[in-house]
C-alpha cells in the first residue's frame, strides 16, 4: 500500500518530501475518521452543535448571571462562544492525535510510512467540527442582532492557522510520549481541565492581575482567543503583539514536538 522508505531520513526536507509522497494516505486517513464519526449516526452531528451550545448555556448561567463577569457591551453568550470554538477544536485534536499512533498499531506494524501522517490527520479532521461551530456562531450573532467587525472574519483563518501549528506540535509530542508511557492518556484529560480555567475563555484576560499575566503571555490559546474576540468585537485591534508572541511560541512548540516525534518514530513499530 505504501512505498517503503528508510526510517533514518529525518531531516526536514526529506520529511516534507515523504509527507507529500504519502498525501493520498493522509487524505484517506482524514476521510476515514470523518466517515467513522458521522456516517449513519445522528448523535455525532448533533453533538458537534450541542456540546458548545450546552457549555455556553452553563457558563452563561454560572459566570454571566451569577458571577457577573463583565464583558462590556458584548452579551455573555457571544463573549464565551468564540473561545469555546477554539477550545473544543484544541482539546479534540490533542486527544485524538495523542492516541493516533497506538490506535493505528496494526497499520504501523505492517508497512513503513511517515508516522507523522497519523497525528497530523487526527488534528485536521477536527476542522470539520470547527466549521460547524462557526456556523452556529453566525446564528448566535443573528439571534442577538449583534454586528461584528469584518476584521473578525478576515482574522479567523490566521488565528486558526496559528492554532493548527500549536496543536499539531503538541499533538505529535504527546503521540510519541503515549507510545512509551501509556499512562499519559489518563493525564491528558485532567491537564486539559486545568488548562480550561487557565485560559481566558469564561473571563476576559484583563481581569487577571498583573503578576499573573506572564503565564497568559506564553499560553498561545489565551492570545488566540483574546485576539479573535478583539477582532470580532473590539474597536481597535490592540492585541497584535500578544498574537505575534503566540505565533512565535506555537512555532517553537511545533518544532520541538515534531523533532521529538521524528527522533522517536523508529521505535514505534517495536513498542506499540
């Protein structure tokens, strides 16, 4: 099915060439996962819509009505929903990509191909859910009769690219780690729950005290979400420096994650 390639080729140009040569396998894995998720099931499609909407309702009740977190002129559901769009993509992609090597052990044992295809495909699949969530966001804008900035729609693809870079790097790192330490799959959900509240999703970043803003600066998710909100709802896009730092940190995560993955992949077939 796939052309056998030496596993010693780990330089970036050779890796990119391998990925390009195996693009049909990449497309197959993406469409396979989409089909498994949505084929002959209503729950799969409904859940993509229901989960962020349900979380928005709960967060609006807890943080908008009870805690009364200030969001200015923006209705709280519109404030929190964009953050949930990015967050749900991130968590689903990280969870899926971290399991991608172990879940495809039969394929890995039979033939060699660039293993990086697996976590990357697991990440890209979740773009479908993101697009569905974005359609719901546009319906919320209509429901609240709220006119966003055109800048938000122009900025969204850029924010998504940075998020993809960060998520792909982290997912590749966790995928390789999960091969050697299977307990990592129990740690990831717990870590994501903590990260949810360390990221300004249910609250604006300006509520965080000065001595804690350092942690937000090096959390790419924080800058991506705050930048998206500013682009959609702000009068001035003052978050460019924060977004630029997020892009830089994401590139670092991507380089480190892919580097660790490429160094480890030669052992995958023997361990999984």
